[in-house]
């Protein structure tokens, strides 16, 4: 059997098996994730020698590069993931518990919220979507590599911030994140058309993240204080 490309396997292992342990060990998931990222990236580099892994079956390439009703297959997959996220956050108990836990964990504990289970489910869902995104990249490019997709980390953070999701939790939605993704994609295409280097683009995206985060915090405080007043 063919071995899956290291990009998809590394993300699936890192997110699915390790992130859900954080609620039980009670230490920050970010530290856990970052540490495993460094370790598994090094392992993937040792296995592949830093080279890309390709030679995917033709059927797989057709799935990643084909289309239906005039739209790419990967876009349909993304729309399905977006619809599922909207349903989960708006129409299920788990979604409401995630918002409450993100807004005020202490209040969630006092109200009898299933804190450990909610965190476990949130990390598991995050890992699932991250793993699927890694597989989508492999299907799109037809190859995988130990560091493929690392440059999208900054863009992902920028999309979330620009979409209006609070980094501290309790505020946000799937549609807001999708709108942030659309803005980042348009910005990235525009910067590429201008011929800016990767480093120049990183500087611009960094400015966008800081400015967007500051504006979101200012707007939230203004609206919140206005309601209280």
C-alpha cells in the first residue's frame, strides 16, 4: 500500500492523537501543538530527506483537480465543511458550550458545563479540519513534503482575526472566518500580481493581523461599553 505523504500524515497524527490529550493534562494546547509540530516535522525530514513525495494515483489527482457544476471539487469540500461548522455552532449544544467556555471558563464551570469534554471535542474538531486541509493541499498539488503548508500559518491567523473572531474566545462564527479567508485570498493574489517577494508579503500580512486585531478589540470594547452605558 502507498504511504501517505508526510504533510497529511504529520498533521493527522499531530492533531488527532495529541491535541485532545491537553484537556486531561491541563496545560496549554498551544504549547503542546507547537512542541509536537517541531518534533514531527523533524521526523518527517529524516524520513524523506527533505524531499517532496509524489507519484499519487491518477484517480487521486483527478479528485483534487477536477470539478463539478463549474466549480472545483475542493471548493465543494470547503463549502461542505463550512455548512457543517455553521450547523454545529448554531444548532447544537456543543456549539453553544464552546462559545460559553471561550467567553468565561470559570462561569462555565459554575454552570455545570462539561468543560473537559467540550475542550476535547473542540480540539478534535480543530484537528479534523486541519488534517482535511492538509489532505486537500496534497490533492491540489499532487505531492507532499515535510514543510509544505508552513507558510499558510500566518495567513490562517490573519483570516481568523480579520473575520472578527476574538483571540481570547467567546466571539466569532464560521461565516466570519470564511469572510476573513476571502479577504486574505484576495490580498494574497493582489500582492502576487504586484510582484512582491515572500518577505514583503509576510510584512504586509503581519501589519494586517496587528491592525485587524487592534480594530476588533477597539470595536468590541466600544460596543460593549456602549451597551453597559
